[in-house]
C-alpha cells in the first residue's frame, strides 16, 4: 500500500556509489527536529540518480553535507542501538523528491512528519461519548529494502473535526482508508497519527 512522508532535515553525511547499470545511489545521514520531542530524530536518506542523459526526468536535486532539505519519499523505521545498548528509531526515506532550502542549519525549524498512507483498520474506533477524541488503530504494509514491512499506527482526531467523524466512526475492521496527518513519536517510540 502506498505510504509517503514529507519533512525537513539537516544532512550530516553523504556517500555516493555508482553501479554498472548507469545508476548512482546516494546514501545520506541527517537529523530533524520534531515539534513534539526535545531529542532530534536520526534520518537515513537513499536516492537513485540516473547517469543516462536521455532520461526525460532527472527527478532528484543534488545535495551535500550541511544542507537543509525538504524531502518526500517512501519510508520505514529501522532500529539502531546507542552506546548504552538502548534501542532508538531511525527514519529511512527512499527519496521521491528533494528541495534544497536556504536555511541556516543553526536555525533548523522543528517540522512535522507529514504522512499520506493507505492503511487497513485493525482496531475500529471504540470512543465513548464523553471522550474528547476519536481513535482507531491501522496498519500499513509496503515492500522496501527487499522486505515486506508492516507499520502499526494509532490514529486519532478531535471530535471537533466533524469532516472526519463519518469515516472514522463507521470504519470496520479490515476497511481500507486513505489517511493523511502528522506522525508523532512518543517517548516509548509508539507511532501515533494526528489525522487531518
């Protein structure tokens, strides 16, 4: 199912590899500031550049370390270990689109993780009439890095978002939804989507 993410990040490292098929693969590491967390989120970017001048669409802009970028692409989370052997998530994005921003890295803005996904409802809404919000649990599946990935997300919106209520309150288990919203990551690395 299609899933894309958009965010702003600062590039700390960049490596380039050329394959025998006239393709250059760029791998870059970076960080981003989340609006909902004091700690930065580590990001790994992967981009594919054609060496063929006849390619009609040269899609991705080039970038270097110390650049600030607005990026969009297919995504997944991978786990890494810090020096104390504690797990933390790294956001991996296979780039679809890159825009280089003229922002001083010291002024890197806190920016949301904006997602657009197609997902399946695994736990329908169970909201009580006195709750302030409506929530449900969905799952999105994709094929990335030669692997089938599954990402389980807790989704919610306030009851004041009247345009969402007909869909979120009537969605049954197994229903397919197109969702857009802000991806939030709590201290326990639970993935929560604030629906828009």
